[in-house]
C-alpha cells in the first residue's frame, strides 16, 4: 500500500502534535506546588531575606537553615496548620524577625525578612528642627517634612527635637526598638 505525500505529511503532523501534547501533560504533572481543588501538590513557604546579615531560620522552634542577604530559600511540603517562623542572628538567640503563617491549602506562601528597623520623623511643629537620637545629631528637618533614621539598633532609643534657630528643646520621646519593623515619631 502506497501513501501519497499528503497522507505522510498528515501522519507526521499528528505524531508531532501527539508527542508535544505528551510532553506538556508530563510537565504539568511534575509542577511543584499547584493550588488545586482536588488536593494535589504541596504547600511551600518561600523565605526572602532583605536583612544585611546571615540569619538562622527556625520553624516551630526547630532550626531549618541559614539564609544570606538578598537570598530566598523554599521550605518544602509544609503541613496544613499554623507555623511559627523566626529569623535569628546566626549562632545567637537574638530574634530579628518573626511571623506566623497559617497554611490552609496546598499553595505557595511567602515571608520576607526586612532590613533593620528605621524611624520616620515628621515635623509638624511649624519651625525647622534639629533631630537627635541618643544625644547624636541626625539631621535638620524643615516644617512639614519627614525623614528616616536608618538601621536603628535594637534597644531603648531617646529622640529629641530642638529649634534650629536657638537650640531650645521642643519635644522628646523614647522608642523601644524591639521588633524588625518601622517606627514613627510626629512632632507637633
């Protein structure tokens, strides 16, 4: 039985489409963490670090891995329940950041560890002020301006504002920097 060139082209096209469909199906089956109504896949937590030092990551009190600055690592196949995550300075008990993630379905979850705490100072006093933290000059702040004190160390921080014109103190506050978050002080 002889086939024409047309019939051979059709047969080759059909085989090619069949092979590509098979590759696509196999690729989709091997996908790592699909969210699906039938419970296929797994739950993962992706940890991102914007903190400028290496940190040790713990989940539910157990050490998992160390992570560096601008890195991400995936925690695979996490159980469906609430998980406590902590980032500690390497080889210490100093907690830099912590997060509770409730894993309710087989999907990807994420946690970003931010850079060290900052304090945003806003001047609504009506005059230009000089801003100090722990008796060290930080910057001048004109009326209705705000600026950041960057990478503030943990602990009790004493902030003071004086009038730029005569150095007279107009406001002060103590901020307890004990979490990896941003803090705010508005001077009125």
